[in-house]
C-alpha cells in the first residue's frame, strides 16, 4: 500500500512522509450521512438549518483541504498540538482531511453572503470507545454585519431577549469579557458586546429547539451554561454546555471572529460571529443512540427506526456478546531502536489506527489495563484490552482470534514493539 501517490475521491496527491490516511478511512469518504434522508444526523442538520432560516447552506464537496485552510488561515500557531500526525490525517505535507468545518470559513466569506451554515464530515485520529469515531460531522454557522446594518443588530437582540424570556430555559452565563477573554481593539466595545449577545441569543434559541422537548418531559426547565473558551480565530470565545440526564454535555464552541480572519476572506469591512458544533454527540443523546458506530450501520433494523424530521428514541434491537482479547507488549527500547525515529514516541492513537485498519467497526473499545516499568531493565510494558463486538451479528472466537493475530502482526511490524 505504498504507491507513490494517494488517491482520494478520484483525485491524486503525491505521497510523502506526512501521508498517514489509511484505506479504512478512505472507504468512509463520500458516505454523506448528514445528507442521507431519514438518517438521524441528517434530521438533526435539518432542524438546525430550520432554526437558522435564511442562512446560505454551504456543502463543501471534498474533505481534503490544505493545511493552510485548516490551520494557518485561522491563526493556529506552527506548534499547535492539533497539527500533530498523531491527531490528524494527512494526505501529504500540504493536504489533509479537515479536522473541523472551520476549515471552510474563509472561503465561504469570499462568497460575500452575510449568514452561512456549513455541514460536513470531519476527521480526527482518536482512541476507540463508544463515543469516538475517526469520522464525525460538524456544522458551522457564521453571521456578518456591515457598519450600516449594526443598528438593526441592537433591535434584533431586544426581540431575541424577549423571546427567550418567554420560554422555560435557565441560562447560567459564567463567561467573562475582559483580560482573559478580550474584545478586539479594533471593535467598538458596545458593538462587539452586542455581537456576542446576538451569538448567545441565537444559540440559546437553537438549543431550546433541540433539547426543549426532552427537558419538558423531565419536568424541569432546560439548563444551559456558558463558559470562556479559547480558539485561535475568535475573541471573545465561548463554550456551551447543556444539562442532560444529570450531566453537563459540552456541545459547541464559538466566538466573535478576529478581524484579521475576515480580512483574509475579503470581508474586512464586516464583523460577526462563528460557531461550530458536533452532530454525533447531540444526536446520540436526542435519539438515544448508545454507540457512535451505529450511525454507520446499514442494517435496516437501525435505519428503519428513523423518519425524516422526527426525533424518536432508538430501540436497541439486540446486543451481541462481547469478546475480550488482551495484548501485552514491551515498548520499543530507544537505545536499541535508535534509528527507528518513526516508531517513537509511542502514541495510543497510532495503535488504535492499526486496530481500526484491521478490525474496523468490529472493535467496540480499546482500553489500557496495565502500564508497567521493569524495575531492573527500565523497559516499559503496556497491556491493552480489545473488546470485540459486532453491531449486527455474533462473532465467533475463531474469527476474533484471526483479527487479534493480524493486529498483533501489524503493531510488531509498524510500531517496533515486542510481545510479552
Ligand atoms: N472548530 C471548533 C471546534 O471544532 C469550533 C468553533 C467553530 C469555535 C467556530 C469557534 C468558532 O472545536
């Protein structure tokens, strides 16, 4: 699998030492779950689009973006951890699979519209458990004002405040605007504060549309919490959490866009806000979907439970038995492996990538169950438990052994470890 180029959705890119997008991920490209009629992710997208009526829908065609679009243009510093090969799928040194829909903000600004909604699949290397999957879906919203539209903003905020005061929602705003989360020097502080208010009011309204019914069923008002955040292309920046089933659920990040970013999109004469949210996390709670792999199921027992536009509770159709296999190994000894720079340092995401590449969606969970350093030799050993379970059938012990064996061979080969 080391051809001199990487082909993604019919386009070829030269392979280099950054290329780390495996075949298993490439197979997911173009599924477009968020655009599949009746799929829970598509229904959730439609509800959000309904809230932001009149916004221009942007549907980026390829998940391949430049490193410049995903990071540089948004002001990510050169040493930002998100850029690491352990966290991001690179096509090569200049191209990558977008890690967030924000990668399309600046190109959207160039169209000149004043309100946008972007929905797309995004990609991140990650661990394996019921709420992480290397492909997921995000929506990005942006809104702009020119100088002469700003008086309308204040009017609109008053109207939104009135609307919010009439619905059962409790907004706990612990966020600040100040030295830790500053306004921009180039903004009139009154106007910038109104933009931040508009952002909050618009999102509180959206959150009520999504979670209001569930809160009503629980007999309590919906509780929403705003906290300070940091993003390289917004200030002030916020994160929003929703109280759901006895827990604060983090659902989105947002802020007032830094003027430099707007300038890059040719709209330095406007100002405004942006937000980004993950669809899976919200859909899992609203539809009661217990495992993120289910979104990818083609089993009619999953798909037939959902109809376009409705939030209905998923009824698990079966739960097949799990099958645990443990794998213990010594990490590479840096002295003996001095020349093998690629295999050091050890990163769990690299291990999980191999597991996914071999076993795909048949692995439900990978967890570290032992981490031991030999007192004399100083060698470190790890033990991982791989929990195999299919969503739609029984797995035999024999086939799981074959998979476990293949994972073992691949990690020995690719990561330079030694089995215990
Ligand atoms: N892209 C950010 C994320 O994935 C969310 C975000 C979008 C934050 C827009 C600010 C503005 O976490």
